[in-house]
């Protein structure tokens, strides 16, 4: 299990993202499925984040070749692909993430537009990471085939959607230590193929519970949670609200 700590973001604010990218997290994720990151914002954010060493991922809106290509063209180190229901979806995602002969990605990196130099296709194919989300019953049922799909580099668990789709709760999902339980099945399938397993934790407490299942590539918090925690810390420190 490779352990890393990332932050999930739901903002298109350049200044905030640059601050978060320099705050010590191993990576950050931009959310284009449930956040405000559209194609125009992606171009702006990719250009800004090119100036910092912290890699960023993009959760694209769906299994969409155009979006996957655009996210990688903007400089994303990888994509997190939701709404996967089968190995066929995983194959489509993987093909969209790499240039021929390994895939079907179209050439069009943004870096030259910014005065930078684009990676050559072979280097890009080597460095990119395609994370496929396991958050549907179909993906869970097909997890062995998904993990074995060429070009899939990791399985990424969406605990809330997976719990909803299975008719359970996140708490029950995290508490399930059955060796045939959902999380155990994902981790085992990934292990057989030498893949990493990632997940959205959202809090350090949930991250610890996910690590106990063998899931180490974690979004341990979010931009909203960090802001809320900072506000609470400031108000708690200011124990005398009386200006007199």
C-alpha cells in the first residue's frame, strides 16, 4: 500500500488552489463532476498549477474521452473517472488517457500555448495515471476485469456513492471487515494486478479507517473542510470576544 495524502477541491479559485498546492499535501484533485471546473476554468487552472511542483488530478464528469483528453492536455498528472459500470467503461477511459499505440488520446497539449514545452507522447504515456472509480454495483461486480484492464493504473473508491448504490451507509461500509466485503474485494482485485487503491476520505478519521482496509492513496480532506476547520480554530483561540 502506497500512502499519500491529497486534498479534494470544489473550487475554481486560482489563488486558493495555489495556496493549497503549496501547503504540504502530496496532490490535489479538481472536481469537474460535482464542482465548478468547466473546460474554460480547466485551461486557466492548468496554466496556474503548472508553476507549482504539486501534481493535480481531475475528476472528469463521466467516461468521456473529450474530457479525459482535455484534463490531461491541461497538465493533470492523472484523471479520476466516475460512472464506471463495467470493464468496457474502464477500457474506454484507459484508451482515452493514452496516445497511440497504447490508446486513442488526441494530440493537443496546452503547454505550448503558455510558452512551455509539451511532453513527447511516449513520456506522457508513461507518466499519466488513469484512476477508475468503483462506486456502482456494476463496477463492484466487474472489479476483477476492471483491475485487469490494460491502461487502468488504479482503482478509486467513492465511499458515499458506493454505499448509496449498495443500499447501505458509509459507516457500515467502513466497518465491514468481511474478507468478501466491498472494500476488501476492491483491494484484493487491485493487489492481484499490482494497482494502487485510492479513495475520498474527507476527514483524517475516515482516512485512518480506509487505511486499515489497505487503501492508502487518500483525499484526507477537502477545501471546504480545511476552511471550516480554520475558522473553528481561530474562533476557539479567540476566547475573549469582548473588545474592551
